[in-house]
C-alpha cells in the first residue's frame, strides 16, 4: 500500500497510481544522490538534507503527481488523523465514514467489496501567492483497499512515530 519510500514516517492510502500520502521525508546525507544535489546547490550534504521534521502531503492521480509541505505540523497531528482512521476501520460496520483532517485533508470511505474500502481524498493545498494553483481543491479516488492491509499500514505508521 506504500508506493513511495519517503525515508521517514509515511502513511499512503491508495495504489501505485492513485494515492494520497502524509509523509515526513528524511534525506540521508550519505546518499550519493543527496551528496550530488548538495554539491550542485553549493551546500553541505547535512545542510541539504535538513532536519527531516517537515510534513508533506503527496498525491498521485491518473499519472499526475504533486504535493505540498505542511510547515508547523507536529507529529501529533498526523498521528491523530491515523488513529481516527484506524478506529473507523476497526469498527467498520460496512457503511461509509469520513475522517476529517482539517482544512487540508478529508477522507470519505465507502465499502468496496468484502473487507475492503475505497476512498475519496479531498485535498486543499495551502494558499501561496507565488503559485496560482495553490488553494485549489483536488480530489483523488482510490480503488478498493483491503481493510487488513490498511490496518497493518496504520499500525506501522503509528509505530514509526512512537
């Protein structure tokens, strides 16, 4: 269920072609790609890698990807979202439900076969005066995802934040 390796905690909901993800990327200063990018940027690999404490939302839909950073978001906020999603899935009675992540992310879940759910992710990037597309709501539809796999991913994600 996790199509992208962010190097840090990441919660991916969807498939390899249609997903929404909450990630806190961590770059390894020893990675050759990071070292090369740092050299090109004229900074040390450690400076280029940064603190690894900035959360981001990544999306992919029909081969088109994007994302945005969530400055100021602490680990507790993605953890709370994941815990509420986990609770809804664990208590699922076969009906639809919604997990609201605030102004930036909302998941609408609907049954999609035996022990599976499909999601509609409503994502609204924060306003950015330098980006005319910022603030424009996006919608990502996932295919059916097995509940057991989602619960395992949520447990792994929450464990990575502990």
